[in-house]
C-alpha cells in the first residue's frame, strides 16, 4: 500500500531535549516536505527536499533541521525544542507535479 | 511571498445543497493548485489537483476550477452529504520565486446538516 509513515504519532518532551521525528515513503517520490499546523495559522511549510541531498527552507525553518540521505526518508530534527514548537507536524511526498500524499501527523508537546 | 486566502472560514448547509468554496492567491506564477480535505485529528487527503495549464478538474461530485490570471480557484460540491463535513484546504505550489514551495490557505470548515 502506498503510504507516508510518520513516527511517533504523539510525543511529549521537555525544553532542550533533542528529538527526531521520522518520515518514510514507499512510493519512490523525489519531493518530500514538512509542515506544522497551528490553530489560526493553518499549515506552514518548514522544509522541503527536491531529491536526495537537496533541501531548502520553507516559510518557518527556524529551530528545525532536516536531512535527505536516502530517497525514502526525510527526518525532522529539533536540536533544542522550545514550547513554541508545540504543534501538529505533517510530512508529505509527491512525484514531480502530482498529488501530495500526507502522513497521519505527529502531535508534539514541548513542556 | 505567496499568500493564499480561503473564504468563507466556515460554512453550514443543509444536506443536498450545492455549494462553492473559494480560494485566492496573490502570485499567479504558480505550478499547480490542490484541494485537500482534512477530518478532525487526521492527515490531509488530496481531492483534486489542477496544473497551471488547466482550467478545471472533476472527480465525482467535486469540481475545481482555476483562473490563474485572476488568482482564483473554486471548489464546487454538488448535492452535499453529511459525510462531506470536514475542513477543506487549498494549497498553491509555486509563486513567490519558488516552484517548490507550497502555501496553504487556512481552510473552510464545512458542516452539512442532515
């Protein structure tokens, strides 16, 4: 089954403790991206990757890192999480100009 | 910078009614536009994708149109059903100097009453 898999589904952590949210797709898509969704602000793009080893900033990249060492994986790294990074995070992928496939989301709470 | 606006923010209709959701964007140099559906606590599901060279796309009771020059798209839902209740999001790829950035509107919360 074609899918985008995010883990974990829920995560509670404390300020400053490094964490990684994983994202994997099984569709051989070149393009992958990360978003955060906040009430009243909607979905905002954090980072995107056009292919292996090619990444670029979205609209809200501060405090986040990404890497794309393999085509199927695109982890989101928070080196020193802060409470303002509490949010619902989504990973998505697509092939060229086709439909975007989303993961089920990761609800992150930073205390 | 690309900006996407969706009107109305919320809409409540009786079952069976035809309805239109609106999306507007500020930079017409887009690559494509997608309409998504999001159920509470869930991820997004792509409904329709319109490439920049296309004018409309249809899937079942859904029809999406694109007028790139005026920066507008509409999603038409025919014969609405309670199962259509969800948040509908419009997303534009491109504009603002990048063909790879996606910009989302804040969505329209649709409630279809039985």
